[in-house]
C-alpha cells in the first residue's frame, strides 16, 4: 500500500460526512421542545384565571358586578367588584369564551358606557400568520442551537455521542512506529510477524485453508512495551490502527459500553484489513464471577465484545490485539480458542535486550566518547524499556544543567542512581554522631559483601542523604546476567542486608531506625526462601505461598493452615537470626578494616568499590594509606 509522504491521511467512508441521522434527531428534539414549551406556557398562563360559562359573565353584567373586562383574541377575561377590592396578590380573575358572531368592539363600547373599565387586545387580520411565523422563528432558533452544540461535541450527535466508539484511529503508517523502534523483545516480534505477513499477503493463507487467529493477548509487566509493539505491528503492516483503552467501554449507564463495542467493530469493518488494539483489557474483560466484584454493565460489555469477535470474518483481515498485566483475572471465555487464544509474553529484557533498548533511546541523543552503554545495561538488571527511556532522558537533562553539549558516562550513572535513591539533599545536616552511625552502617553492608564469595561486587558507598529518604546507600552492580540463584547466594544477600544493623551493634551497641528498609527486604527474601523456594529443612519441598499478580510484582499470600503459617514464621526468624550472627562474626573478625574504611568514608563521604577492595585486600595490620605514606605511621605512633 503506497502513500505519498506529504499526503494527509484520508478518513474512511462514513467519517468525512456527518451522518444524516443526526439532523433528524436534532429536528425531532427541537419540535418536541417547542411543543412541550407551548403546552407548559399555556398551562401556566391559563392557571391564573378560572374558567366560567358565558351565562355567568352575562349574569354579572346584568347585576352590575363587573369591575374590569379585557377582550383577548380567544377569550373574555373579567374581574368582579368584590375581587377588585382585594389586594393584587389575592385577586381571582375569570375568563369565558367569545360569543360566535359577536361584535367585540360594540360590546366593549357598551361596557364602557356602563362604567366598566375595558381593555382590548389589538387583533389584526394577519394574527394567524404572525403566530405561525413566531413559532417558525422559535423552531429555527432552537434547531440552530442544537446543531451548534452537536458541532461542539465533535459531530457525534446529541447526548455527546455517548454510544459512539472512543477509539483513536491511525491510518496507514501514521502510527510512526515500526519494529526498528522496539528493542529487547525479539521473541514477541517473531510471534507478531505472522500477523503482519497475513495482513500483507492474505492469499498465501487462504489458498491453503489456514485461518489467522482473531486475537492475540500481549502480557507483561508495566513499561515493557506492549502498546509500542501493537503500534509497531500496524506500522509494519501498513493498515489502519484503532487504539482504545478498556476503561473507555465502562460507563455508568447500562448498555453504553456494549454500544461502543458495536460501533468500534462497525467502523473497523469499513476499513478492513485493520488492527484493533484494546489496552488494559482487564478493565472490561474481568471474570464474570463474584470473586472480583462485577456489575451488569461490565458483563453486558464483555458479552458484546465476545459476540463481535465471534461475528467478524477473519479472512477480511480484522485482527484484535489486547494488552494486560493481570491475565489471571480475565474471563475464561475471552481466552478460549477462536478469540484471544494466542498469548504473547512481553518480558523484561535481558542484558542484550537492555543494550539494544538503550541504543534505540540514545539515537537522537548526543553522546560523549566515554559513554559505554554496555556498563549501563549491566547496571540496570531488571529494568524495563520505560525505565531505560527515563534514565536516558534524565541523563540528557543533567547534561543540559551542567552546560555540556553531549551526555557523558557520568550523566548516565548519576541518572541511574537518581532513579534508585533520588537526588542528593544538599540542605540536610547530620550531627557527627549520626554521620558515624550512617558511615559504619553502610560500610557494614559493603564489607560483608566484599568478604563473601557469592556476592555482587560493590560499586559505590556514600553517606550523602538523598530525596528517597536514605541517609546513605551501598550500590552493588552485577558482573553478569543471572537467571537462577542458589541458596548460598541468597544467604549471602541476607547477610549483606543485615550487615548494617550488625555494624551498629558491634561498634556502638545501639539499634537505629536506619535499618528499617534492610529488615523489610531481608524478611521478604527469607519468606520467599522458606515459603516459595523450598529452602527450609522442616518444610522441605513444600511451597505454602503463592504470588498474586506476578506481572505487577505482587506480594505472596499464604495458602496453608494456621499451623503451617506459624511454622513458616519460625523458620523465617531462624534464618534471619542465623544470617545476622554470621554477619556479626565477619565484621568482628575484620574490625580493623571496618574502622579504616568507615574513617575514609567519613572524610570523603563517597568512595568507590575499588577503594574498598584496596583495604580488604591489604595485608593485616597495614592499611593502604600506611603503605602509601610511611611517615604518617610514625606520626601516628608518636
């Protein structure tokens, strides 16, 4: 499908013209408003008078009880002397019809001669024509107002088009995204390549009798690029792309969501082949049992969606893509064969994937010669594409703040640390005692990690407070990508996490609040080891905990008896206490190194992993500073 680069995208048939049905709706509503308004006006106007017979009017005239008479176009309104004597707010007027063939002007003259106050409406011959014209002008004014309101609402008709689909439509390659813009998801792209090939060459599949899956479900953690992949499919295939969120179908009024589903598939059928993408489909595709709490509107919308997917012909080239990070709550009918039966996992990128993603996000960024994206990729284990895009943008902003024309390696590393711990708090002033506590706490973490065999290398130690609330932190960067962890490695991580509290106890004999985050992480890790990974001697291979919402990093919940849960708690406490004692023993055996590194950290506030290892690898009773400056040793002894 060819398209000139400067040619604006053309709307499909039915979108360039305003539907004629909207005009008829406006006409009917205006007529209804006019009729109801006229009826209400006559009711209100007529309620001021009490209707009487013409004989009653003549009787009052003969008995000279009339005080005021007004001749109107279709009636005689009169007031008795008794009512006229009352205050204006309490008067009660009467009316009766005009006599047939009577001379109104002559009767008025006679009443005036009798001393009665008479008033007469000016009735012209063209009164009926004027009434028709007044109604026509009023109707025209109402019609123009309704048309203006309809235009303001985007031409969607009366009621704001609440039954219309809210899908955003991108024609041809107007998504501006192709597979070149998606990195780190090679497996997902390979799975979607078949859909692209079918949209471009459907005859290959129809000749052999094959049918393309009607729907594909993109499943993954937030920020992994599910929406970007869907747009890339449309960009690669060169077909119209309808994008809508699942929440756009959900309305307060029953039936409107189903109406929007019908309208969406109706519009898609006009421009087939095309792609319909429903983001966050769990908002409308939630299971229809009572466990998650549903309502009739959501169920009707889901039923309509299922019916529309079953109803369209897959050979016409309508493909439904959907994205979610909560597949476990989707209705089973939505996932059965013939609907969203193909599940495509959009996982967190590995090392090579992160490197490719960084290359994509830095294509338009001016980089300095010292930039090594591989080191950044190694440091960002577990990050998703959105995290890496944010990291690159923060680095570019920092380079601008520093007055540089290009982003260097320091900008990228500082941005990475900013994502972890926030920016530095320059106005926070710690007391000398607090600084010593923080320094020993962080060195406790780092020293335990440096002395262990199965730990990740320490990259940086700092006692500068940050906006995340941390008064300091120890950064460890992995040397290689790992997908499995042994029990020994997890126990080492436990000892490292508890090394800060152990250092506080060993040096100062106190417990501070600075270890709160360490204890939470250590407890969570120990719980996973005992309840999920089967690393407990008493529980053995039993895994009494299950993870809810795995793609949202949900917490594990216990699915066991109270007795087993109590045993899990005992095992967790036992594991943590063991790790703490081992960390304390390591620090006690290397107390001199702990003191030396803490003093260095207090003087410099930030040290590197290489500086730490220089002290760890130095011979006993000899620090790196003493090796470099022998005179300093003599001064110390003196």
